[in-house]
C-alpha cells in the first residue's frame, strides 16, 4: 500500500476517483471521458499548486518518503553489469553502504552510497542507512581501487547520519569519517555526488566530497536533522518544522549558498511517483558532468576540488575578506 503524505491527499484522492470512474466506464460501457478528463485537469492543477509552494518541512517529508527510490534502485536504472563488492578488509561488511563497479553507458564507474531498506525488516538489517565505520572504510577502499584503475566515482547520499552507537565509536567512527574526507579531497579521479534523499550530518559528508555535488529537487542536506536541531535549540523536538525552515536544508537553499552545484528536477509529485523519470533526470545530469570532468587531468581535478572546498560557505564576505 503506497504511503500518502498529508499534503498529497487532495490530488491522490482525485486520482483514485479517476481510476474508479475509468474502471466503471469500461465495465458498464459508458462514455465518461469528459468527466474523467475534467478530473485529470483538476488533479494536475492541484498537484502543480501544491508542489510549487512546498515548505521546507514538506521537503523533509518527501526526502524521507518510504517509497522514494534508493541507491540500489538508481544503480539498476543507470548502470549495466553492476557487481556489488563487500567488506572493509578490517572488520566486516556494512549493509548500510552499497558499493560496486559497473558501466554507465560506455564508461566504467565505481559506485558507493548509503542504502536504506524498503520495509521494516530490511531497514533494520541496513540500520536505516546509517553507516558504521566499516561502511565508510568499505567505501574508501572501493574509491582507492577506482583511483588505481582510473575509474570515476559516483556517490549516492541518503542517510539520517552516521550510526552513533557504542560499537561504532569503539571501532573509530569519527576517524573513519575524517579519513574519508581527507582521502576523497585528494583522489585523482572524477567524483560526482548525488543527494537522493536525506543528507544528514557527517554520515552524509563522509561520502559527499566531490568535483560536482548534485541534489534532487526534493532532497535535503544538513548538519543535523530538524528534530535534533529543535531538541538542542528549544528542548522540543516537536518544533522540527521551525528548525527545518531555519536550517536552509533544501536543494534550492543550498544552490543559492553555493554548497551544491545543480538541482536535478524530479517528476511532478516527487521521485516516488515516477522512479523511471527521476532516474532519467539523474542519468542526464551525471553523464553531462562526467563527460566534462573526464577531459581534465588528475592535477586539474584536485586543484579544482580544493578551490571548490575553500569557497564553500563564503557568503557575503566583504572585499578582500578571506584572501
């Protein structure tokens, strides 16, 4: 049963009515085409109005939508001959991080990314996309392998954050994240990052250092969740809506701040309502940027990435500041 968010109900109810009328007209042999067409136009208009005026909190809900395509879904849409690889060669394998190699058209690529489950059982197995240190180390192992063989890296971001349990801390969670940041900043191969759902805190950032950072239209990317922010600032997680607005976590906010490079449009209604359309939009953006990056030398890639990282957050600085 598809999950319907509160703000989706007005047009989803109309779409259900359209489906009922269509089935009824076919069953009874009646011509209800005019009535059905009018309902379709009304549903479309309502949908466009709602999605043209989404609040930051509604964007958070869309980014977390249980039916939203995950990294494994996009790998199936974008790549051929994908081979999943496992383990960090140190402790074990982390199901919260997907990694492997495959073909993007005629280009061999390495893929890493957070991976949430589709139901409660799978989410528990994958820890809701929250990686342990071995997950980050697995990703780094595959990225270093990619550098060795000259393969570009495609990284999918979709996590509430890194796992913060005792076991993760005992196995060096903060060091694993820090090492990923350090090593990714200096990789001599193209890195394209795509935020496809939640981009939460250091757990997201550990796989998000790239030459180009893309975000789907209804994804979010922030230093902390709205609930966590509200709990810290106001001692009330119920004020998450206010926190979502204050955090500037939407793709549109982050593009204006220079944190990301491009917003990838989603089909009307969100990626969960048309996964194939969402996948096609991601593929177009990734291929376009990758073709440009492949023309650069390793030295140019690293230099551009360094300059890009230095300029993140430089907003409204006075002339000469930060020079």
